[in-house]
C-alpha cells in the first residue's frame, strides 16, 4: 500500500501519511531539483542532513560533455575540506557556538553532512546550508589535509576488518572502484589538487543531485524558507554517472591475507548481479531467510562450533549489490563450502516457507524500530531519495512481500559462481588449515 | 518523563519510565556483584551459556526462532562493570504490541515469560549447567580475549588501563583472564547463576508505553522472582574504588606489528566528591569534541594525527588521552598535549565563548538523553547504582554554574600516571 498524497500545494509540498505506523512526513521538491524530506517528531533533539549522490565509486563522470577521471579517495577528501570557511575558520566552531553536534561521512555512493541539536535548530540549519554551498579549496589547506588523511588511511590499514572487507571487494569485482578504500591510498590522495576538488564539487554538489532530510520538532515551512533564501531556483544540467561494467562471476574466488590477529577471520560474499530496485524488499527478506540467526545455516555453523562470532549483511546500492556473511572460524574454507551448498540448494529450490515467514517478521520489526530515532529516520529518508522508494511505507512494503517473489528472486540472483571469500589468518597459523596457501 | 521507583518485598528495586514516544519497549534487570577475575569469567560464561538454550528451547536456533515469533525481540545477557562492581544484565528490547500484525498479542508479557525460561529453567545436568554448552562458551570467551589484539586502538586503551589500575579490581576485564576462564566449570557457572539471582542486589527498569497490562505483567514477574532475603541483607557492592598511586609517570613502550603508533596517556585529577560537571567541561574543552584544544591543535594545526581525543572517567577521576600517529611524531604530539594542559591551567586562557560552547554541547547531550528508549534507562540505572545525581535538570543547572576557574582547577590537578605507546615492530615500521 502506498502512502496517501493528501495535499499538493503550489510549492510542491506533499504530506505523506502512513496510518499503519502512525507517521506523517513532508516531501518538498524545490525548483532547483533539490528534494527535502521532513518528519516532525516529538524528540528533544533534531537531526538534519544535507547529502549528495556522490561517493568513492564516482571517479569517472561526464559533465557538460567532458569526461573526467579523478584520483581515488577524492570524494572523502572533499568532504573533509568542506568544513573550512573563507576566513579560515572551521565550521565545527560555528556549529558548536549554537550547541549543535556536527559531522560528515562518505561511503561508496554518498557524501553526507549532518548535525543534531536540542536548541536553535534553524540557526544550525543555516550553517549547514552555507557550509555545503561554499567550498574553499586552496593549495595550503589541501596540503594540510593530505597529512591528516594519510594518518586516517594508516589507521584503517591496521584493522584486520578493513583488510577483510576490501579483499572481499577485490575478490568479487574486477574493475568496480569499490575495490579501493573510500579514503583512497596515500599515493592517490597525494595527486589531489584544489582544481580537481572544484571540478568534483561542481559536478556532484548540484541541487538536482542532492537532498535535505530532517527529523525532529521542526516545521517544514521554515525549513523551506531557509532553503529559498540560500538556494537559487534554477536547475542545472545533470552530471552523467559512469556505470561500471563488471562480470557476473567473481573475479577471484578466494583471497587470503595475514595479520596480527588471534583467530582466522572470514568474509564470504554472494554477488547479486540481477537485483533491481523493485526487488529490494524481497532481497532483505531473502538475506534474512538464508543467513538469519533463526535459520538452519546459522544453527549448523554455530552449534557445531565452526564459527564463534558471526555476522551477516546485505548491500543494495548503486555501486554494487551483495550478501555478506562473516565471522571468525578455524576453518574458513569449510564455512565457504557450506555457503556454496546453501546457494546451490536455494538457487534450485528457493527457501522454505517457514524461513520466509520468520524473515519477513524480522525485517518488518526492524523497520518499525527505525521510527524511534531521529537519526535513523533522517538517514532512511536519504536512502529513500537514493533508491526512489517511499520511506514512510517501508514497513508496509515488507509486509506485502510474497513467498513466491522471494523464491523467484533467489533462483534469479543466487549462483555458485558468484561466491567469493576473503580470509585473514594469524601470521604464523596460515598453514594450519589443510595445508592451504 | 517521570520515573517511578518501587521496592519489592524480595528486595528488587524497579524504576518505570512511562513514555509514549517510542514504538518499542525496553526492560532490563541489573544484578551487581563484586569484581573478581573468577566472578567475571563465571558470569561471562554463564551469560553466554544461558543464551545457548534452556529447557523449553534447548538450542540457540529454537531460542532465536521463538524470539523471531515475538517480532525479533532481543533478549540478551551481558556482563559489564560500574567502578568496582561487576554487572550481570538481562536486557529486553521489543516492539510494542500495538505494532504486531496480529491483534491482542501481548509481546511484553511473552518476552518476560521468555526471560523466566532462560534464567530459571536453564539446561542442566543435575547440579551443573549443560557441560557441552559451558565448554563451548569457555572456548569462545578465550577466543574473544585473545582477539583483543585485532583492534589496535582498543588494544592500546586496554593495555594502558591495565597498567594504570594494576593490582585493583579495575584492571580486571569483564571476561576475566584466560586462566580464570579455564577454571570455570559447569558446576561453578550454575552456582554463579544461583548466587546472582538469589543473593545479589537487583535493579529493574522499564522504559516505554506503560499500560495497565504491562504494569500487571511486570509486577507479577518481579514479585515472583525467588530471592534469599528472609533474615539477611542482599549482597550490595561497595562501589567506591581504591586506586593505585604513582609517584612518577610509568612509561611503557610495547612493540606490536602496526603501521601506525597508538599513544594512550592516563591522567588522574582531583575532584570534589560526586560533582562531576567541572571535569566533564574540562574534557569537552580539552579533547572531547571537534573544536577541542587537542583536535584543533594536534590534528588540525600540526597535522600530526587523524585523531587525538580525551575521555574522562568521572567515577574514577581519571582522564585518558589517545591518539594514532606516526611512530616518530610521538614526542611532538606529547609536547603539544602538555602545552595545552598548561594553557588550560589558567582561567584567563579559557574564553567565555569556549566555555559556553562546551556547556551547550554537554547540555544538549543531556537534553537528548530522553530521546532514546534504552539509553535513558541505562544511564539512570548506572547513575543510581553508583550513587550519582539522576535528575537531568539538576545536572544541567550544575553545568550552567561552572566557571572557567573550575575548569582550570581540573587542568592544574592533572597528573600523568601512565604513558603507553604501541610501537611498531621493526618490519612493520619499514
């Protein structure tokens, strides 16, 4: 069931309601193409984000006829530099003066600037807007940031979880930029210049590529009036994103590494090449039905002590889509063979009806819980901007996923040749496992 | 958002935070017991074993399937600490019954029934817990302890704390040591369960939409918990801690394979009893925010590191400074940290604006506490156990009253007790 559109005013303001979860939100489409989502909630703190559809994945793009290729890590670098103002002041200070707690992050498909506060929301919101609209990149501030980000890169390289993740990406994908860490490498960030940063900013920080999401005790009209004060009406030409051609099969079935750790870690990925927006709710249910902690697979690997820690996850985004199951195990290869056996069975027979019903119930409950946090709500509203799905109807969407839909999806997206593993072993123990190298 | 407390005949104290803000409900039982290595390992092995199965749901899969039927209710058993006390906690997170797809599904009552099964009808073999589960969980606990080295940032903080609190219960991790884990037996774990549930002080808290049905269910559940109270006092833990004293700074450099060094400094400071707001504001100005002295100078101005931050342990009057940086930049970073402490030791160097920003930040954190169903409840229980102020408005008023001189006094009293540096091994540095 879709949320009811009860009002459509001249300024393109829509009130979306969902009676089942008793929630209401406002969606505004500004003339510039900027989308604004506001959910009013009786919380002491309000959370706002200003995000762009631009992440570490977007290293090659076309703008106004010119095809541009930039160094890895530039989206993340740009995010760091957006906090500087023309007079050299750090925008964190401006937020702090108001009592707002600000931050930002970059992932493979997005860059997001955010703050939360309990007082003076609209002043902090103005700081956020001005900051995102006013880039200041100079040779000096770029040089300074290269040192800081190089330290961030080294810190991440010391984390076995980081090695595990990026080796899995390298195993699954041959060309996809998700193989490279979001922050780039010490070498790639050394090639970043103010000119390149402006090029990326001008391409991706266009209003028709961006959204503002707010949750808290705030008024949509006031938010719109601030937006209108700072953001011009005119629409600009859209940037052309470069698609990444990669094969359906994995690039390398297994990548092994060593680190200073106590027990082998593994991460197994199933590439989902034929998933689309429509199948997104069914994907969540399918992942849960396969790897959830109520299911046979988990019962088997856990009760038989094949794994001691265990996690699972599904990624569905513009750059890539996959299921991931990981943890620690004395025998990562044995876990891999169990995942392959499960995949072969599911690709042929689908999942059991019981597993489907359990998974659906779990995913539904997860979605209901999102509405208890202003941060989660704002982040999910931004996710809905990226995917084009309605956030307010998400719980209902899961409610109406069918068994047949999930089984058909399983048969379409799961295949043994799309499975890869990354494993990290303690330095001296790599040979312990069946003599494998 | 009022908190109503009640003391049951069996000695359990309950607190109810009645709010309609959330779509979920939160409930926890917190038992306190003395922190010893043996208690920590037995309690941790017990917690993990209870999550493996009980008489009614003998495997983890059957347990999880039942919880899934309760709309993915999360019922976890955790071991944590509060100053000198070890905490054994049973925590329930569940969506409110009105969001269930079936009508009249009393999810809260059902989740309490599950807690009862898990805690009071565990899988036993006579006088001991299921030996296979206990042995399996001991192995898992040992793995977790050994895996501390995996995360270098956390490992460095842990090592520094072990050195700073050496010889006291504060140096004990909540899982104990590899030796104390190996000493756990199915019988000792079962005895720990009886000891905790029957003899240890217990604090229960509910947060969510407290309807009459829920009130009835909670009353019934808590009043029926069997406790050894007749004629004796329940065990209560002296929460105060005796801390080691250092005549001079203890310096430890540890070689560990890493691409980046990790520096952790442990400072003591003088505080006046349980008033925790001046150290809190010093922490905010010194290194706990992105506009702090450490962030703006060690990271932004000198570009020495990605992070350099402070964190105060108010209940112990200790402050940790931690940073990840190139091996050869340690002395430069250390000098800047000391310089900033020196500057903050004089009230004239703390601007009104800086103090105001710190106050706003902390006040905002407290004001936002009630936006989370579980966070406020957890915060309340911890403060209650440790005997600290639990009235958020009173804390906010105290923050507003702090002066620059109060902050400078904390800076002047700082004493560097332990300087820990995780150095790379030769190969890793090269």
